[in-house]
């Protein structure tokens, strides 16, 4: 490789001995300084092939000379002494780094083959200074978008007259001018808000500066070249994260529930929020968190909203996440109230005796005793007759003992009890007080032994009532049934059904199938219970099943195990 300058340099040399002669050929090259151009990034290379007869001479009837960058020369005759066989040149355009190298050659062809020669070699041209190399001062390529932070660009220019211009590129922004060719060796870079809109999906922005190198600071100066250098803009979350301007919680489920409290089973909260995103980002996720679950909020008229019900505590978190990954939250804490619905656990109606018109309606139940709650009771036992009824409360229990008159023993009456609390939640139960409950009649009304009556009372689930005196000698037994005028006149049967585990303050309806023993008629189902601590009541009796209501009155964390519902029935032998 021959490095050229403005002086002739031998690129290749060859000696031949045609006949008695001796000749040396040289392939020469040089740079013509007149055509050297930094702006155009080019040089002009001159080529020449010379000869020197060391002895003798060359005679040829014809010859052909060719060389890189030269027009072909043809002719013939005698060569003696020394001289130039062929000359020319070509433009050499340097690469973007200002470098240039190539191969050149010459071919000398004579009629006398012994004088032929082929010369070739590689040349290299001096580097033409090109684009300045940019770097960040002290290696700092990250700048914080806080209005004050900057980074400094350093330009290692190759020629003192060089000047530079800058553009910035972020995302699909295209080229954005910072300034034209008036920068010397340093430039202080400070990001602008405009740069943010071309990158909205990260907590920092990546971009680059395009540095153009010009031959001078003149307006029409030729660009020498360009280079790029990357930068990063860090976005402070406190300046560019989402902002929640307002967050409200209103009660829409029950008008009597305060907005700052969450009532189990009753509350339905309407949550609203106004929020904005900054720095050209977009809202990616807007929701509320409750009980480790997300509930998306809908946007309408610049306000986000969502309705929540079935809340298990009073903690709600408003959340806004933007497209950059910034997240802003707002916590709301309401007082959680473990409210539960009023429940009638037991209801009976009874007479003083089978022929009495005076009687009672007795009820028990559970209610939530707190948060200004109170109970009212309405009893109905005659058409269009509604009576206010006193309720006696003891903590979360309540009792009712309502006395009635004018209940003709020959008629049946349907009692309906309605319990309503302060928050408008009601429970209704019905109970039938049968008429004429006589089971058997013996002798005359004037006899000592008058009648026997099987009766269910609040204190005696199934007993014997005798109007008058009933005397027996020795002990009286009823094994398997009560014999009155025959064997097993009355019998008791139990029927069961499975019930799954029930959480505290929850209930389930369980259907208990039954069959009437052959030869008997159903008098009544008088008892229902489970083997756990649940409260069990009979709701309805159909032709083949008893519908029961099973209620776990314990705390919400207590769960009953799998159990059985047991219903007892009283049957009388058919005539």
C-alpha cells in the first residue's frame, strides 16, 4: 500500500530484457493538490507509466499501452533512452470517514513479447477530515425533565473552521431543529415539553441528537457529514404522574345508611373520581380496589364512576395508572358495620285450653342491635286488622308475647307477624292457630273422665291435656304410640335431610321428605332442629316434603359443619 501525496510515488516497478536490451518500467501516482476538496470529500489522482532503457533499445512494429485512469495508447517504432509511455488520472471520492484506497494497474503490450509488462499495486490517500465526533461531557447522557437539569454536548471537530447544527429525534417525531450551523465545540442541551408527546409509554424518554458538521458557519456552507448521539430524559413522577383531584363516596343502597359507613348486606356505594394524566400520557387503567379485587371505573363527562355492593369492609382505594406506568392512589376508609337482617327464629300461637277464646302469639328472633337500629312489630290475625306489637329486646335477641281475645275455638286463625328494623328490612312469618282441637271424647260431660287432647304449647311440645280429671291405676305407658280405644292410636316419626356447612349470619332452605305411615293420618309436624347450633324452623308443609329454614346465628367467622335437619311429626291411626 502506497500512501500518496503531491509528489510522484512509485506504485509498481518491473525490469525486462528483450533481446540485448534492458528496460525498467514504473507505475507512478500522485495527488493533484489543486483539486483537493474537503467539502466535496474528494481528490484527483494522477497516473503515469514511465520507462528507462538501461541498455540498448526496443523496436516494435506495434504496441498497446493501457493504465488505470488513462486513455489507451497505440503505436509502434523505437524506444530508447527514457520517457513516459502513458499518463492520465481519475477522481477519488472518499468514504464518510474521509478515507480512500484502491488498486491501480498498467498493461504494456509490444509486438515483441519479451518486452511486455503488467504492473499493479495499491494506493491510499490521506484522510479528508469529516464529521465531528459528538460525546457527552463527563459521560452524562441522562437529563431530568425538571426545568433546570441540563447535559453538555462536546464536539471533537477536525477543522477549526467547522461549525455544527443540531436536530433531535424522538419516536416518530422526525427531525426537529434545535439550531443551525452556529455551534462550535459545546452545546448545552435542555429538554422541552414538546419532546414528551412523541414518547408516552415509559417513565423515561429515549431519543438522539443528529449533529451536522459544516465547512464553516456561513449560511450556505457545505455539510461535511453527520453523526448521531443518544440521550435519555427522566420524568419525575411527582411532576408527570396522574393527579386525582377529587374522590367521593355516596350511599345509594339505603337512604338511612350514612355515606361514611359501610353496612353489610345493605350498602351500595356510588364512587366518583376526577383525575388527569400529564405529560401527554393517556389513562391506561382507572379502577377502585376493594377486598383485593379491581373494579373498573367508567368515564362520563370527565368523571369516573363505579357502583360497589356486597362490600366486606370499609376500605376502598381509588387508582389511576397512565400509559407511562405511573400510578396514583387515593384511599377512602369508611366504618364497617356488621349488620344482619332481622330473623324470626320461632313463632307459635296457642290457646289457654282447647275451648278457650283467649290465647297468645309468642315469637323469638335475632336482629342487629346497633347503629341507632330499632324494631317495630305488626301482628295481623283478622282480616284488615293490623296491631302494633311490643317487642322486648335483649342484645341481639328479641321476644314478643302478644295476647288475643275473641278467638273462637271452633275456628282457625292465621297469624302474620311482620318485624321491621330502622333500615327498612323486614321479615314476615305466618302461623295457623287451629280450631276444635278435640282428639277423643269419653263418657258424658258429667263424668269425671271427660276428654283427652294432644296439644303443642311453647313449653310442652307434645303433651296430654285433660279437661277435668284423668285417673289411672299404676303407671301409664305409651310405647310406640298412644293407645286410645285400640293399639298405637298416636305415633311419632322423625324425618331427616342433609344440610351443608353454613357460614355465620347466613341461612339455607332445606327440604325434608316425609311419608305418612300406612293406616295413619298426619296431625302435625311439631319440632324441627339440627344437631348443630343453627336455628331451624318449619316454613311450609307440602304433600311429601317439609320446607325448613336453617339459620346460623353465630359470628361470620364461625361455620357449622355438615349436619342433618330432624323434623318430628305426630300421626293418628285412621278410623
